[in-house]
């Protein structure tokens, strides 16, 4: 089951990334991505993975140590939960960047590589967007 949930996690995010990157000006893209609920299926996967071994997870995160987190993420369930955590937050950050960039008029060709960076290396994508964002002021 863990392998299936791991595989499903990214598959659930792909359509939203595709809309934001490939069809950024399509009216349905904005309508769909405007809802923060797009991350809920991934959050549900995360919840299933976390609650299946809640005692281990809560003890690791309540008093985190490098070895404790390494041990948690070193298991199949822990790695899948970590992956779902990253995908959910990366999608939420990508969604915010997309919506904010549309309001500011940031060109889609500027945003496409930033959104790709956000998919691959979330915090670096956020940093890239925060770096270019001041160039375009809200109208």
C-alpha cells in the first residue's frame, strides 16, 4: 500500500503543475488553481501514512534529532510520508507563486522555469520567485 500511495502522490499533483506551466492564461487554470483545496488529496495521503504509525512519527517530530528523523525517513512509510509532505507544500507554494504572478503580470515565460524549479527543489523555487517578484508591482 505504501508504494501505491507514494506513486499516487505526485500523480495527483501533476495536473495542477501542468495547468500552471503549460496553460497559465487559460481561464479554467485560474479557476481550478484558485482553490487551496487542490492539495487536499495529497494531504489525505500524508495523513494515512502518518496516522498508520502515529506513535513513531509524533515522537520523532516532538523532540527532533538528526538520527531520529533519519530513522523515520529511512523507512518506506516515513519516506512516502516525507514525499507527500514535500509535494503538498511545493504545490501550495507553486499555487501561491502562480496566483501572485498573474496578479502582478509576471510573464509566463519567466514563471515556467520558476515553477519547474519549485516542483523539483521547492525552497529554491520559492527563493527564485521571491527574487523576481519585486520587479512586477501589483496594479
